[in-house]
C-alpha cells in the first residue's frame, strides 16, 4: 500500500527529500498531543492550543475586521509572492499553478498570442521607469484582472473573504466534527543529532499526512519568544506563531480534502498565503532561529563526548608521568635491597668516601 503524501512546512523552492520523513517515521516515541475524535480524553498544553485555535477561527468568522485590514489587493499580492517563492521560475511553471488553483478570464476574442502576452506581463521584470518596490503590487494587480481562484475554494476565501476561511477552519476544528484529526509530537529523545541533520537541513518542523499533523514540539519555545516581536511586523495579533504553524498544516489538510488531486506544492502555496495573512514572513525568520541550536546532542552523544575528553586527559596525564621520565638507575639500584619484616624496603645508605689527606714535610731553613 502506497503511503499518503506528506504536506510539509518548509522554506525555499526545494521540496524536502524522502529521508526527512523517514527520520520522523523512525521515531520510537511519538506522542499523540490531540485527537479530535476523542478530544475530551486528552489534556495538556497542546490540546488547549488546538481548542484555542478553534475559538480564534470562530472569532475570525464572526468579526474578521478585528483581526486585520484585508482587501482583495492584499490577498492577490500575498498569493502572488507565495507562488513566486515556491514554484518554478519559468512562466509555464506559474501558469500550471494558476490553472490548477483557479481560472483565467481573458477578454472575448483574445487569441493565443494575446493571452500569452497578458500572462507574461504579470511576471515581467521591472523597467527602468518603474519603482522596484512596487513591482510585486503592480504585477499582482495585473494577475487579478485575468485570473481568479476557484470559486468558494479555501484559496478564494483567503484572498478575498478571510471570514469565510475562518468559518471553514472552525468547522474543521469543531469538537462535534467526527472527521479524523490528530496532532502528533516528535521530541526525538536520545536520537543522535547526526540522525536529525536531514530535518535540520530541510528546515522541516511540521507536516500533514493522512489527517495527522506531525510537529516538533520544541519549536514552540522559540516561537513563543518571537511572539513579542510580532507587533513590529504587523499581521494578526490574536494568533501566535505556533498557532500559525498549526493553521498552515490545517489549511494543507483542508486543501487536500477539497481536492485530493492537488499536489503538495500547491497546497503549500495556499497554506503559505494564509500564513502570511496571519504573520507575514515572521514564521520563517523565527524557524531559522530555532535551527541555530537544534538538534542538540543526545544523551548518548554527550556521554561519548565526555568519555572521549576523559580519555584525552588521561593520555595527557600518562604522558606527563611516563616511565621514561624516571631515571633508569632508580629501580635497578633498589632491586637488591632486602625487605624488612614489616614489609618496608629499607632506605639504601649512601657510601661515604674517605678523604685522603696529604702530608707536607716542612724543610727547616738553615
């Protein structure tokens, strides 16, 4: 049986390799932090977080203006930047994304060359007369004139109707919803840091697969420290960075449930659009901070390092007091000494040399 594909959180254009997921799959001690089918039976900080997200998305549904100011132009710009950040750099790569996530709306009578021209204009480089700072805004505005997301899809809601996105997410997290959803933590206790390097290299802190959101719980500490800086970055203050991470993966799940044919790249672009609605690029910055110190050395590696250091110190001490530094004659001279009844070796007495006194005969003066 082919396992379901993963939909990971990651940065950059490179999709995480299979060895990254293998590290999670080989974890011997995963812990279920939340189970929607049996939500009442699981307590703890992470279960409370999931319940809190449900409440916040319900508030977004009811009072979206309290979260942040958001226009269609903001939505198209955010989606445009997410698409350019993750998909291929060729125009055909971007067109394929747009075709799967929405519909082009060309003017009647437009021929193939006309259509190609207006699409290329959406991704054209800045001219000498244009301000580079507003290129993305200009190009995303052009895109909005010829393309729209699939009607009533989660992307449609994110771009133009965040309140409806809140409704979909709150419905998915509603305790009365019997659809499967688990939050699974991977602490990787006593797993060698060398084993975890593929995860660190790919910058994967969470992924969704088969209605399971897998996460490294340790990242929550770093993200909580960064929450204090979110005011200067803007975005939605009511939602924390760790909650944003979990919502990213929940959006990927919702995308898959809407359209099982969507590849992980496209669900990632949609989820990243909502992530940036909530927090801009701050989550990516905070995750880089997390990987400055992760993975830590395991207990086994710490023990090995201590033992190796101890061996080095012992070797240095042995070299300092090595036998070749002791005079060779020392042991040889004492070998013949008898041992007293009390087991002590008598101290060897030094031989005294007799002094030779020369007599000088004095001659009398006549």
